[in-house]
């Protein structure tokens, strides 16, 4: 966790410097509005180099570069800038997300690194607001307010929220077909909850569940690097994090909420057709 924390801070400082200098689009991904900046690539290169210098035998799985499995049984899962569109527009809701986990040694070859991966530690750093979230497996989840002196605050999800009073975060794909389906599900869910928030960073939405700024979060079609650290942080703060019908959280669906609310939200999403939508 300390390695993830230290590298997240250094990478966040670089990304923040590049944001102040001005940002331009370097490429697009799933659609022409799903963008990559030069800062994404530079920040991931820095993270990868720092990890390799300290942990040369570990694997690496990042958004902007090729994956390697390494030989240690540990793999780092990294999103150098989660919330790139926010970053592009100067919206402060973006973060560096770094997690490390243990591979299943009996897993079949050919899986993506996170398919048989158990998170051990993670850090999510939001440079614009100088907030650093960290967690380790079994060690709890913590928030450091870097502009204030004091010890890190241990995080705990909101206790016993009802679905009708839940503030729920979500996100949307950059592929038009998927966005339409996600909008239909959201339209059915909206009358059943307090309100909806769309922050634009899965990592920070999961940290918001951990800190009580949201009661719950769900999203489809997110990548492992989007949620690897945030899911651990939410889980260590008491959230249940899983997918559809008891499956692990994957790109198909991730829900994070206090356990009782999780059950109610899962049922509401199934009723809204989330299991059958694109």
C-alpha cells in the first residue's frame, strides 16, 4: 500500500502539471468522443517505470500500454488518469488509480491479469482536491486530506440506507448504443432512489461510496483498471462489491453498496432490465 500511495502521489503531481500546461487529445478509443491525452500516456509510463524500478518481477496491466504478467505472482493494475474527459475539460473529478493484486497460481493461461486476481492494496489520488484514498486487504480503507494536518481518516460506508433514500452514482459508455440502453435502465431506476450522480470517474465514485458521499454506485462496461483500486477501497469500508446474480464484479456489471442496500439496488436494476440491456 505504501508503494501504491507514494507512486500515486508522484504520478498525480505529473498529471496535474500537464493539466496546467494545457491538454490536447492524442487519440480516441471506443468512439471518437472516448479520448486519450498525451498526459495519460506519459503518466502511465512514469508509473510503470517507478514500479519496475522497485518491483522488477511484478506484472503490469494498464490502460495505455501492453500487459505483462511478471514472475512474482503479483500484478499492478493502473489507470493513470481515470476521468480523462473531465481532465480534458478542466473538471476536477479525475484521479490516478493504482492497485496491486495476487494472481491465482492455478489459473489457466490466456486470461487477462485481473480475471484471476485478488486485490491486496490500492491507492486513488485526486490531485485537484488533494485527496488520497488507500486500502489494503483486511487493513481498512483510509482518506488523507493532504492540505490539512492530521492522521488519515478511516472510512465507513453509510449505515443502513434505504433504496428510496439512496444517493446513487453511475456512469455511461462512450458507445451510443450502450448509452441508450444505460439511459433506459436509469430512467426506470430514478423514481425509486433519492437521486443520481454522474461524476465521470469510476475510481472516485467507488471512493465516494467508501466515504459516505454516495450510498451506492453501479456501472456497466467499465474496465479492470477503472475499478481495481476503488473496489478494494469500497469493500474495505464495508461495501459489498459484486456483479449480477452473485457473480464477481466484471465489465458486465459492478455494484458497490452497503450490503442491505446492495440487495435492494440489485433487485431494482434487474427489474429495470440491466441484465438484458446492451
